[in-house]
């Protein structure tokens, strides 16, 4: 007798034998028991998860001599013939090669005739999404109102290609990918029945390579037996299915967590000698580190792994802080893209993993801020903790260097700048909150009556008057800020407009400005406007000369404030100590 592959030999013959599709089995069984079975079904899902098998089971349940029933006998003539694919009343059609209108017309004609022997005539259309638009249209009427003796079961892996008019006429069932545990459990049953000596780790490797498909998993197990016989080691199984050895991936992850570069190189050399593709090694390592990070951050989250693999993942999650694990994941994830385009993928992956090994351990941002605050106050970096990026451990860093105590406690401005600098590793960026502006002459409190102080300098009186205008109209105040004060007497304010500001802009609102000035000065005030000389340019603000306008004065104040902030930040002892420890430099300082 010809050899029957495992995928066909162990195809489920009852709904109870179906694995991983409990929601489909439950719904179909209830419909069969109650007699409320639809006339058309649409089975959709990935390859090899049981769509065609379920379609044949539906046919067996309908045409069994004891049916319709959810538990066909499996021994009667209809059950046997349907299982063997030779029943005259169960017509299986491959839409990939029979996708034309004429093929659908044959179905429409066959629907008119009653079954030759069985209770129902069942049409199973596989890969239905391959039908042409005309074929779908020809099937619509028959699919919506078939005779009582006809049932349709449509199966597809690309349901989005099936027209909505077809989907709406069927009961849709979405088949899921099988989990690794479900695949391993089924593979173990098949291996024991076939007397194959393979470990659970080897079966897990086969299940992982199958990507959720039972048919793929059984086909790979067939390949393993053909390559290795009835007994196979884990390495032989990995070589037979062309997969990356999960044990080697776990050992590489453990070496990364333990900062053991020699072990990383040894494992990569072994995988390379066995012909493993470095891109796949990197991808499997990313998958493994993802599970480690999840186990660390969300311990209650389920992991699609065997018990032995889950114990290894949990042990690695406990061996390092979360910041270090997420940093390792980021570095290896970036290495996947580098390996894809590298001319020497092995060397690219080796260097990337060594960099992940020997860079300083990661630390939380809050921890780094606390340490730099300690540097700024002379307390030094606190010992202990999960990541000691600032205390040493990075080649080229001054490990063990104690920060010198500052002569005086730094200002809050510089301390804030030092805290922001801690977030940079190679290049430091300091951010310092802006200190309050230089003290101005306080304006009199708003009350009924004048707000002007006649004893104050003219420049301060003018600034207070413009501030009064700004509260009512920011646009008018902006025009006045660019004007130059030329005279300020008891009843008159004389200004010369800026060359870039048209005189008409202020002239139109003269009455409003004079009313605001009158309220501020406590007496009627006339605004005298003058044009700037033709071709005149506004003088640039200079520290030695007084500014000509309020806008220039404010610009000079901002420049002075920025200079003070940047100077204080660069001179701060904590920032100077951080740049020495991190071997970096301050390239940019931002005011908050």
C-alpha cells in the first residue's frame, strides 16, 4: 500500500478530534443538534487550520445514515466515501482552476437534480476567492435560494477578496491559528502513535516553524522522520526543518542579559556553521527578547511557549532590570534591519550583539535624574540599583571618579539644567528654566485715578503706558513698541514711528490710544506722531548704548537672560561632572 502522509493520515474524522477551533465546532454542533442549519457557510482563515476538513465533517454529519447529527458514525457508506473523497453527492470544486462563469453554470445546473443516494447534495468550493467577478455574479441567485436538498460550503484564505454580496448570503466562520501549545500537544499524540522519539523542545521547534498551521506542522514532522529516522535530536530536527535552534536562541539571549560576549560569538559561530541565515537568527532573537520583556513588565500576560521555554524566559526576565531588557530589545530590533542589507550578515549581527552586551546597563530616567542631582550637591551617584550607567561599567568612562563638591549650592536654574542633561548619553542637551526677567519699576496698582508715577524715568513711564495699551489691544501695543520715544511731557507724548511700521496704522486708532493714555496718566494726553527719516534703519541693540525702542530693549533683555542661563548651565558642577563621566559635550541649551 502507498505511504499516506501524516497530514492525511491524521486528518480529524469527527468534530471532537478538531483542535484549536472550539468556537466553530460548538456553533456547528449546536446547529446540527437543533436542526437549524444554514444552507451556505463561509469558512475563512489561514492555511492548514482545518477549513476543508470542517467542510467534509459538515457533509458527513448531514449525510450519515444516523444523521443529521453532530456525531457521525464514520462506518456507514456515506461517511466512508466522504472521508475518502469519492462520494457522488459531495462535490468538491477547486475554484483556483475552475474559476470561470461556465464552471459556475455547471454548479447551477447540478443543483436542480436531487442527490443520487444521500440526504443532501453538498458543494464544497475551495479557494472561493479565486472565482472571477462574472462567476460570483452567476452564483448569487443559487447561493441565496438553493433547493432544500443542497448545501454550500465555501472556503477561502483571503476573505477580503470575496464580494460582500457573497459573504452576506453565508454564515461566516473565522478559523484561528493554532497556538504553539495546541500544535505541540497534537504533534506529541502523532509522534507517540508513530513511535517517533523526539523531544518536546524539538516538537516546539516544528510547531513554531508551522506558524499556527496543523497541516504544515504534520508535513514538517513527516520531513523530520524522513531525514532523521524514528529518533532525532533537537539539532537534527532544526536542521531538517530549516529552523533556528530555539535552544541556541535562548542561550544567546541569556548571554546578552549576562553580558557574556564570548558565549554570544560561540553560539553565532555554531549557527553559521550549520548554515543558518543570520537574518532569521536575528528575527528569532527579537521574538525571544519580546517575550522576556513581556514577562518582566506584564507577568500575568500569557506566553505562547512550552513549559520549559516559559521557565527559561522567566529566569532571564528576573536576571535584569526592565530598562536593560527593553534596551536590548531595541538594539536587536535595529540589528534586524542592518543584517538584511549587510554584505556580511554574520559580522553585522556579531558586532550589533556585542554592542548590546558591552554598552553600559540601562537605567530609568528618574534614576538618572536623581543621580545627577546627587552629583550637583556633592553627594555622588548612589550605589546599587539595577543600572549603573553613571557609576562606571562603560569602556572609556571614568569609573569610580567622585564629583568634587561645589563651593556653593547651585541655583535652581542650573540644577534644572543639570537634570535635563542626564537624559543624553553621547551628546548632552541641557534645558534650564528661564529665570524671571530683570526687575522693572512696578506700576501703580490699578485703581480709580492715575497709574503714572511722575517721579519715574521717562523710559519707565513710557513702558508702563504701552503696557496699559497692550491690555486693551496687543496689536496697537506692538506698533508702539517699535516706535522711539522722543518726548514725554504732562500733556503730550511724542514718538517717531519705526521705518517698517506705516504711520497710518497708529493714526487710525489715535483716539483709542489717547483715551488709554488719559486713563493711565490721569489727564488728557495728546499723541504726537512723526515719521522716520527716509532710508533710516532701526539701530541694532548694543550693550553699551541704550536701545531706541521698547522692542529693542526687550530683545536686549532676552539676549542677556539667555546668556546668563547658558553660562550658569555650562558652569554648573553637576553638568561638568556628567560630561566627564559620559565622555560627551554640551552642544545645545534650551530655555524652558
